[in-house]
């Protein structure tokens, strides 16, 4: 399990990026960027590991973020029958919409949570955790909505940030000028 994911990470393209004068190495992977193409084999590999890792008992909804959580949320929904909700980058002004301030090491913005209701038991999954900025904004929003977060998983861990509560990851990596190195793996 996770052999397809590991291989995709070890062979993925790398680029240099710059933010505020700091140049860093950025890996490009189907799970985190949708490039190269996301294959059914990769999604099956990741989905099987998520099912093994997550506590899915009595879960009402899977919560993901736009955009790179959508494909893993879809795959997990198809495998489990549990519906998923997308935290969006635009507002819809629906009743109960929760506004989320989000700041990562790469971006800053506003997200919007809809369709999570008081008493919902939810899990949260996302493609990558790096700085923890996105999830640090989402956790209070889930509380505001009245949801109970029962489990949380990130497919790729780059950075191992402390977000104040435990979380699960499938693969922990480091990235340097030579590429991606797998530090740890759930399987």
C-alpha cells in the first residue's frame, strides 16, 4: 500500500519558487497539484490507505478544501458512501455559511464553509500539510458550525506543524534541491 504514491513523489518534477525574496524548492505531484495527470491507480492507492487510517464510524460528512482536496474527497466518497463537503474559495451567502480566514506559507485568503451543520460528525482530509495555516483557520470554523471533528488526515506531510490537535498523515517527506525524500510512511 502507498507504493504508487511513494513512486509519484520520488519521481515528481521540481521547480524553484520565490516568496518575499526567499527561494524554495517546490514539488509538483498529482495529489497536491493535479500535475502530472491524476491516475486511477494513484487514487485507489491513496483511498485504500485513507480507509485503513481513518475512523469512519458514524461519520456524517467528509470535509475537504478547494481545490486539491476535491479529488481525494470524491474517491473517498465513492469508496465509503459518505458525502463530502467542499470548503470553497468563494462565498455563496447561504444560511449558516462560515467565513474562514486562511494564511499559509504560500498564500493568504478567505474560505467559506457551507453544508456542515450542528451535530454533524465530520472527518477532514486534505492533500498536504506544510505550515498548518489552512487547517488552523478551518478548525474554529467547524466548531462555529457546531460540527464534531472525529478524525483528520493529510495525504502528504511536509513540515509536521503543530496545529494544537493530533492528525494523521500517509507520507512524510522532505524536499531539497535533489528532490523529494520519503521520511516516514503509514504503510
